């Protein structure tokens, strides 16, 4: 059952208003067909609307039910699968940082009658057709096991670590997932078209091997804009910077691994609550019934920029 939770309009971190983040101009962008496109220009500085940290001067608290509280407001935790609940979201000490506390998500072996499993936080709703930026540091568990290629029923399996979700029952139009058949290949994927059953096109924008147990930092500038919302000079985007240097300020243009402009999302489907996109972090996967299955990762340095978050359900 879906439940409502409110998000902060603007988070004041440690008593200071956070600095705006300038959306990247990104020279050499690619259009939907992979051809050259003029640089993006005129994008406004985006205000920080949420930050999540758990050490020193924490900006968020992990509640007993798995919800996150930030600035006195609640971020919803969502669970699916037998035995999946609050114990799958924990605060752990990061060995690399001593007493540094980070958020950890975990899914292990599922029952044979589970069709999927989920342990996620619903971070925000943002309007479709507007540019937003998301930052986070991520570290796969050293014991992360491979994603099964097939489900028990023979269909393709999946494991999503972060998703920007437009509308059920469609797959997320933008997602970071673990490539099936691997335990350490991360894949950025977009979908565009009318709907999943009507000419939807999936495109892998990047695949790269990572080292489990090692931190990586990511900044993604995104705009979920399907063809029905597009116009000359107005289209969706996905621009991703990626580095093994954790601190956000270390990111630079040479860290850019994806520069895409083109439609993203479903034209025949509305968004959540009136054409909005729901940003979700955690783990969402198909059934993995092997007894040694272990899919877990840590996350830190979460910061969201863009329009003020709306109510999420």
C-alpha cells in the first residue's frame, strides 16, 4: 500500500544555505541518434533541495521503520518480498573512514514464489520536462554476487540500484543497474517511446566495471522528457560524471562518461501525480533464489538539486 510522505522544500545544511549547482554546459553532447549536437546553454543554477549524510554533522536520521527523517520530514521506505523489511536498511561504519557512518541496502536469497524484491527510499517527485541534478557516492559490497541472467520462469532478470520512475507498470525510463550475468558491471540505461508494449526503445548509454569494496562518486544531470513534451530546442537529457574520487567538488569535465540529449520516457503514459518523476534509491530486483545470493551496497554524499520536491506516494 502506498503511503504519503513530505519532503523538504530546501534543506539548510549545518545552518548554512547550500550553494546552487550550475547545470553542466557539456560540449560535444550527442543527440538521440548519437550524432553531434550543439552545447547546452542558458541552464540556470539549481538550488539544493535535499542532502543526506549520517556522520559528524548528520542531516538525516534512519528511523526504526527504515524511513529517513531530514529537517523533521519523512522519506518513505518501500519493501517488497517475503522477509524484506527494515533490517535490510542499516547504518554501518565504513572501514575506509573509521567512524564514518554510511547507509547500507541489502537483499539476499528470496523465496521461490517471490516475483520480485525491493528495499528502496522514495526520495522525491520532480516535474517531467525540468532539469534536475542528483549526486551520490556508491560502494558495492565486496561479497556482491552475480545477477542471474534469467528468472525461475525463464524471463530476463534485473537488479536496479537507482531509478527515475515515470509510471507503473512501465520500466523506469532512466536507471542505474547491475548488468545481468555480472557482479560488478554497472549500466546506465534509458527507455523512450509510447509505452512498454508499444514501440518503447531501450538504450544502454554506458557500461563499466567497478571494484566491489571501492567508493565511486556520481553526478547525473537528468531531464525525463518524452517525445510528446519535446520541441525544437527542448528535449530530455542524461549527463553523467563518474569518478573514484569521492568528494563531489573533485568532479570535472574529464569525468563525464555520458553526454546524451534526446527523448527519455513514455509518451503514452502520464507521470506520477500529474507528470512527475519519482527518484528512488536502494535495490529493486527480480527473484534470486540461490542461497548464497548477496546484493548489497553503501551510499553516501547524497545531494539533490532542482525544483522543490513534491509530495511522494
